[in-house]
């Protein structure tokens, strides 16, 4: 069985890491923050990102216990896809 991964993309920017390396996803008023092990944060500022999109992203991370997540920050309607290997 493959290790679950999280893939985050926004246009040409792509980040891939083991799912257990992503500690938390925090919704902010102007975007979203990905907290990664070791004290690293990826801060995405996007004033146009709807609150529902932020909620889908953070809830998917908390609720999907198995499988890999692909997060597309440019797709506001369906920002997360799940792959269970």
C-alpha cells in the first residue's frame, strides 16, 4: 500500500508531501494556511476564494482518514479530490 500523500497546486506551483507531514489547514479571512511539520507554513492569500471552498479543503483534510488528497486552489467549485489506493 502506498503512503497517503497531499498534493497542493495553484497554477504552476505544486507541492507534494506525505499526508502525515501536513499538521493542519487553517481558514483565514484572506485565504488559507497549510501548517507543515518542522514549523513550515504555506500561506495562500486569495481574497476571491469563497468561504465554502476553504471549508471544503479544511474539512476534507480532517475527515478523510485514508487515501491521498489533491487540492487544486484554482478550482473553487471542487477543490479537493480523494484517491484511495
